[in-house]
C-alpha cells in the first residue's frame, strides 16, 4: 500500500511539473527529466528499504550476569585474643583439624624453631547458627596472644555437614612462629570466642617438639 501511494504521488508530481513547465515557458524536457529522476529515486529508495529490512538482524540483548555471592577475605581477629581467659574449660563447637607450616606441609613430631606454624579448623557459635567471632591459640594450656588469628575462611564441608548455609565461612587459621613457643615439648590447642564474648575450647590438639 505504501509503495502504491508513492507511485501515484510520483506520477502526479511529474504531471504537475509538466503542466507548470508549459504554462511558464520553462524548458519542458528539463522539468520532466527532473521529475522523473526524483520519482525514480523515491521508488528505488522504498524498494531497497522493503527488500533489506528482513535482512537486518536485531541485536540480541546480552544475557544478564548470574548473581554471584561475594567472596569474603579472612578477617584478622588477633586483637580479640589479647584478653582471652587463661583457663577455658567449656567445650566449644568446632575442631582444630590441621597443623601445618604456612606452605601447607603437614607438621608432626619434631618442628624446627624457624618454621612458621599454621593451625586451622572450624568454629561456630554456641547455637551453631553463625560463625565464631575468633579462634585463639593455646600452648600448654596458656593463651598465645602474639599469634595472628584469622576467621572467615571458606568451609563448604561444614555447610554440608551441619546443613546451614550461614556457616560457609566458619573456618579459621592461626599463624605463629615455632620460635615463640620455645624449645621443648608442647601441646597446642585452640579456643573459640562466642558472639557473647565467652570462650570455649575446641576439639583437637597437636603435640610437637620444637628444636
């Protein structure tokens, strides 16, 4: 319908130009040629538009990015262990399950005093519905506030075991130089700090001899 309308308009335009040319004694052929040229240009333009429109591919909108859970870095909570109770007898909810050097090599038995020790595990609050606020190192039953303590380490195994997504970052790692423990035989344990500020001893212990 649009094409037919344009054709009729073009014919009318050429006729009008021809009539005006005769009435005004203007070069008839020049006006007719101009009118025909304009008419042909209109027709070609519309034809090209009609033929090419189906070939234009509409841009496909980019798929929205999948929502990603933020990745949290372990938090340094060493300051919370500065005033830990010297005698912690309550039983906590968690475990000290790895005793390595900072490169991840398992330590046992005799440990060189130049080694940097890394004790790691998991700890949750007394109601098992949130992470513990801190994990503090004990050596021979005495707190070691000089150790660097970090919580917020990813533990997907604890989420699966306790069926609670809120415990995804319930892991901890504590670092200390073996030199600070002193030469000799030692028993290493960990206590957790509940959200209410109380401390409780975690399961698991390690016996080493520093030389």
